[in-house]
């Protein structure tokens, strides 16, 4: 009997922490008219983009969410974003994006970056955390990477000085650094986070990253209850893979943020499951947390085995952003249950299911 | 070893909300830049236990460093009108937290609570009556939301003495207000994943008045095919509430029935000292104790400082959610529920012996 009791106890403990049981909280009292449907711009994109955005459309339909999508066809090799797409996003304020593949080299600049600059989406946010039921080599990962989205190494200012010599400009401004630092600390304050870490390489780039650090330090003074520290980016990458539990919120300039976000996503379960979003003062674009430019191999597209979890969780973030918390909670609970059960997983998580099978499992789990 | 495991198991199974099950952190809420700016809220302590419980809320907000600051105004139930600057302040801030205003019985003074609701057109009153884990009651599985029309019905305040000794009191029901409240109730059910809306009425007797209310509810119900709609006569409803409360989910009612149903439901689920509630209109919102807005406690409770602050603390959590500060709302709610569940710190109305201040200290200690 002792053996049975022990295993029963262990099962209870595991299920208690793993199934994310949510008891109904004190009710959210909506304003009259809050239930009116919202329009959201939808950009399926290239590669696995259409597969995963279609997954989101199916789940929203099944939930009867008060959202309807305005779909636009955009491909990575276009030279500019079509003006009607920009119009639509400006009108709706919120956009859901699959992925736009930026061609390597050539003369085509990245449409992802163009979108962010034109709409001034200055903060990119990726939430990397261990999902219950998905085993990884690293436990207790719960990192939010807040990355400056508009300047830094991605300024796109390059020129060939003389044949065979190219200069690429990295631009850091006080304005943008202050903005992103303010957003990171505000985010930590609003979401009950205890620590903000600034990632930099100011020992080498003394003026550029030094300016970034100064802005972070100034903003940190206004939030005395949040711990602030700084870490050099190479040490940071090593610490991420050695002891990820020491990190909480990380604020970074553009390039380091891209690398740190992808690393953190990788240790916590892979880029196929991490949600993320880009936000500016007026607009927000939601997409897979990390690897915005990588739209998967052709084989995954042919076999329809792309992982829809990341975009489903990002659309839960979007529902929360649109002030529909109950729908967001339902979607999130259903997705987490499917992951915890482990029966329906795509190839990047170690299973063999197709995208459609995962979508059906999520819809079946909606309450 | 078997005996120990078995007892731990039985304790765990009996108490499913024990600390083993901690709420897992959900997908993050991505705020807009500037969302952390502090909001101003009008605060009306009021009479009786009002100042005690609003003081409790102020202390807890302070301890949480919530981005809320209060503009306090002194209003008493026996004033003739709500002072102009208070109404100005609520119109400006859009959100108000109220302790309680005692309406004198009889006399010529009309209710200030009603005046506030009518002037700001706060047409929906919402009370969430729910069993709390750890607080034992005679009824289990209670989770009822009573949505009550707030501006017309029997509370129109239109009375006159026809001849000496004969008084007529007008109950006014309009299509406009009935439609509004029905639409709000169904919208609420839709947004909060509720499955059933029940309309409470007495249309067998008041065929035209409550009949108009029912018609409006039926019309709105047609637009929400995913939500079950049914109707129940108010006397049967009161009986069903105390016999089988688990059959009710969201209830939409005119003014007077709503008052009674809300108080009954609050009573079966743990008492008016713990139920949160709010009043909302198209532009403004006022948060106060869920039920018994006019009853501000007897003098003895005020002297001994034993009023229950839980209801107003949970209402202020609803207010934080309304102001779009969901993390602060969750923290406050979790702390309050933990204190209730532990059962060590309870005021007299829920079977304990503590003062208001002791409960507040326990909540602040339980904040993470």
C-alpha cells in the first residue's frame, strides 16, 4: 500500500504542477460594447506561414472569438510592403503575421524590418519558458527578452567605400535606448517581474553600447524595487546555456536581442513553441517569438508538419492585447493541455503529427 | 510509511486547492508603452463601516505599489445631494470606489446611491456570488453572477399621495433600458465563457411591465445562439436558489428582484461581507461591496473595528482588472483567497474573531 500511495502522491504532485488547473478568478466586468468584434490584419507570408496562420484561423473560428481577419498576400521577395497592407494595419492597429522570408544578399531589404520601422514598432518581446510536459535539458526557464527593434545593427545603412571594402553603420540613439529601457522596466513592473538585465558589449563598443547602458541605468533609478544588472553579451550566452534560471527580463539592443531570444527559445523548447509580439505606441504585430525570418524548410511545408503552437500562443497574447482575457485563457489552457499530454507533437518536438492533427487536438480541448 | 502516505494523500485529495497547485504563470500580457502610468480613482469612504473598509483597500494598494492613487471625498448618507465636485471627479476619473452610503429610512432624503447611478447612467450592477475554498457554507458549487438593471424599475423614486392615506408608487419599465441590460448580460456571458443566462421576472402578475422586460431578453437571446436562455418566476427563483443553486449561472433581472436575488445568492455563498461587485455604465464604473450597498453595518461593528474588508478588497481587484492592470489584480486576489482559505484570520460575520486591521495585515503578508 505504501508503494501505491507513493506513486499516487507523485502522480498528484506532477499533475498538480503540470495541468495548470485554473480556478475561476473574480470576474472581469466588461464595459458595455466590449464584445464587439475586432478586425485584425492577417499576413500569412511564405513557407510555413500560411500553414500556421490557417491553424490560428481555425481555432478562432471554433472558439467563436470576436475577431475577424483581413487577409493580405505578401511575399518576402516583394520590394516593398504593399500600401494597402500598411493602410489596413494602421486602421486595425493589430496584425498577425506568419513569416516573411528575407532573401540572402541581393538588393531586397527585409520586409519584416520595413514593417517595424514604418509602424515604429520599437519593442520586440519574446517569452521563453518551459512548457509543462515538454522535457528539455534546462529547467526553470522563464525569460522575457525585450529587444529594441528599429535601430542598432539593423539600420540598413551600408556602403562600399572602395571596391572590396564595405562599411556597415550601427546606429544607437539616446531616444531609442531610453524608450526601450522605459518599456522594459514598465513591463517588469506591470507583470510582477523582479529583475531586469541589460545585455551589452560596452567594453568594446564603448560609445554605442555605453549610451545604451546609460539610458538603462537612468530608467532603473525610477524603479527601486526592481533589481537591475548588466551582463556582457558573450558571457550572457554562456550563462544562458549553463544557468538560465538567473535571468528574468532582459533588455537588449537589436542584434544581441535577436541572438539571445533565439538561444533562450532554443533552451526552453524550441522556436516552434515560443510566443512573441512587437509593439509600438500605436500598433502591435504578433508573430512567432523567435526566428522571424526563418520560414522553415520546403520539406516541412510539403508534408504539412509545421508547428502551430508558437503562433497559437502568440494569438493568445493578441487576444489579451485586444482585451479579451477569457478567450485568451481558454486558448492558452487548451494548447498547454495538448502539449502536456504529449500525444500530438510535430517533428521539432520529437513527434510525428501534422499541423492539422495538432489543431484538431487543440480544438477538442477547448472548453 | 504507508499510514503517513495515506494521510497525506487524503488531505491532498480533500483539499484540491492546497498550496500544491500553484497558479502557473500564463503567457505574458504585452502592455502598450505607457500602460504603467498611474490612474486616478475617486474614493468615497461613506458612512458606518465605509471608512474602515476603504482604509483597508488604501493600505493594500500602498503595499502593492499599485499604479492607482485615490482622490478622497467626504460624503454622508444624510446629505441631500451628492456634492458637485464629487460628480465632477467621477466624470473625470471614470472610475470610483465607494464604501457605503446609508440611506435614511423614510424622511424626505432620497438615496444618494441611486442619485449617483442615475446621474452617471450606470445602468448595470454586477455581483459575483461564488463559494470560496476554505469557507464552509451550507451550499456547494455556487457560482452565480447577478446582473441587475440599475436605473429604473421599482426604484424610479416616483411616488405621490393620491389622497391622504393612499400612496401610489410607480414602477417604470422601458424597452430602452431592458434592451440595454439584456444586451449587457449576454455580452458578459459571451466574454466570460458562461453557458446560461436566466431572466428573472414576475410577468404572470405584472404582465405588461415584466412582459416588456422578457420580450427584450428574448430578442437579444436570438443573437447569441451559443448561450442557453431561460426564464424563471422570481418566487420560484428564490426557492431554487436555496435548494439547488448550482443550476444558475448568469441571471439578468430588473431592479428590485435583482437586489433581493443578489443578497440571497451572496448569503448562500458566504455572506455579503465577502462578495465583490461593481456598477458599470457606458462611460463610468463604480466599485463597491457586491450586495447590501445601503447597509453600512451596525454601530457595534464600527466601534470594535470588526468589519469585513474582504468584499471591498475583491471589488478593488475587479477595479484593477477594469483599469487594465491584470497582474496586480491577480496578486491581490490570490493573497485574499489565501487568507480566506487558511482560515486563521476571519471577522465575525464569517465565524472568526479578528479585527479589520488584522485581516489587512494578513493580506499584505500574503502578497507575493
